């Protein structure tokens, strides 16, 4: 609870500096940067903080930093304001049945649940590298309950329609599931702490 209050307060004070913008542009394309900038400032700050923390990790890669910046882009059209986000957490905790919820809370819960899928679809359309899309798509997957099998990433990437359009994947992409899952774990751990 204390963590949530702190998160709320930090969200209120969030800002993005010119140095952050420079950092962003060194990892993202112009289109990805424009997409990122459509997030609420509190979300932008959250993603930047995760990216900086990822950068401080011994085992980081440009791929991980990029995923850290883009993993929540599925929230760009959401109504997940700081207040609605807090309410959505409360609704889930109290297990309030969906049918008695007001429309704005149903929408907030929808985005809370679906933003990884929505974000992955948006990034596919932009031609973002497949591993970044993968990390975005699964950043809330419970890896203890639903671990990935060997080769699952390779199987997944072949059904990704926009994968053909991804720029120079070879420079960034480990096409190995285990390696990507390690990056996913790092992203999830740092996301939890932020
Ligand atoms: Fe998320």
C-alpha cells in the first residue's frame, strides 16, 4: 500500500527533461519517439526510469533498453490516469464484479489487462524489432506459472506479420528464447521496483 502511495506521489511530480529526450532519441526511431511521447508524463517517467535502471544492469542490451522505453505504449489511448489506476488496483483487490462497475472503470481495467497485447500490435505496425515486440507483449506474463519453452520465441516470430518489415534485426536480436526470457525477467523485476 505504501508503495502505491509513493508511486502515486511520484506520478504527480513526474517530468521529462531535455536530457531524457536526447536519451530517448538515441534508442528509438522518430515514429517510436512520437508514440512514446503520447503516453502520460507519469508513464513516460516510469518507462525512462526503468530504461535507466536497465542500463545500470551488468547484462543489458540496446534491445532491453528499447523494450523498457516502449513496453507500456499500449496505454497511449487508455484512461489510466493516476486516480483511475489506483481505483483499478482497488477494484481488483476487493474483487468487485465487473457488471456493477461504471464504464470508466471497465475501460481502465481493460487497458490494465490488455495493454501488453495492444502495445505489441502498435509496435508491429511501426516495424519495431521483433524481440522488442516480444518483450512488450509478455512483460506482465507470470513466468513461474507460464514459463516459455525452448524455441518458443522462434515459433512466435514466424507468425508475426510485421516481422518482415523490421529494420536490421540481426544487429539487435537474439533469436534464442532462453536469452530473451532472461531479458524479460530483468525487465519485469525492474518494472516491479518502479
Ligand atoms: Fe505494463
